[in-house]
């Protein structure tokens, strides 16, 4: 079911995310208890037809705050302080996925980036050492079956100042 439909049904039934981030139910005249999904986001359930549907609290807060603009392409809901359990009005915003990633603490971003590396840091260090010893890119590419762009990218991750001025078939090993 479309997420917007879930939000509209929840709001029409009197569910609201209040300023401090808790969910208020007009029907039961109380705050709902905290439930979390597998990703640790606060959720509550509503019945639509014969089925129960999850509503993610911070997303409903953003819908209340920004309306349909949260559904524009490339837009996501952000927790400005990086704490996904803090759904207060001032902490929930919409923005790009890059802005959302940058909301995370530096150590979290680094852990995610390291986990997504195709090549290990040790491999990249070995390639950088070979370059420093005079091996050229084609030799390293052939030996390790890596593309030019991937090799260059891995070296730049280690040394952002590194520039390769010679051509891809460039200089040979210095003896």
C-alpha cells in the first residue's frame, strides 16, 4: 500500500506526532507505546481493511511538517542530530540522501564506507607501494585484474593529493 495513503488514513483517524516526537491517538486519548522496527525506528500500526500496516513515526512527522514535498524524487527524511530515535519536530527534516548521510557522526560514516569497499585497505596500500617503487598502472592492472579507474580511485582514497600526470601507458618502473 502506498505510504501516502497510510499517512492520510492515520491522520484522518486522529493519529498525530506531537512536537516532542511521541504519537498521540485522538481515538484512545493517549500516547501510543514505543515500538521499534528491525531498523530501530519508532513505528505504530493501523488497520486498513483486513490488514495492519506500519507507520514510521519520523516519516509521519515529516509528512505533517512538509506535506507532499517529502515525496519528491531524491528526497528523504532526515534526523538532523543523527539519532534515529529522536523524532521531535526540530530534529526531523527532509533533504537529499547526501545530506542525510552527512547527518551521521563521522565515525559511523567511516564504518559504512569501509564496509562498502570492494578492495581492502591492505590491497590499496600494496598498490600504492608498487607505484612508489616505480611500477606503472598497466603492470599493476594486469597483475591484480583491476581497472584503471578503480586503481586510481583506490590510490586517491589513500592519498587525496595523488595525481597521475603521465598517460595510462606511461612511465616504466625505475630501477
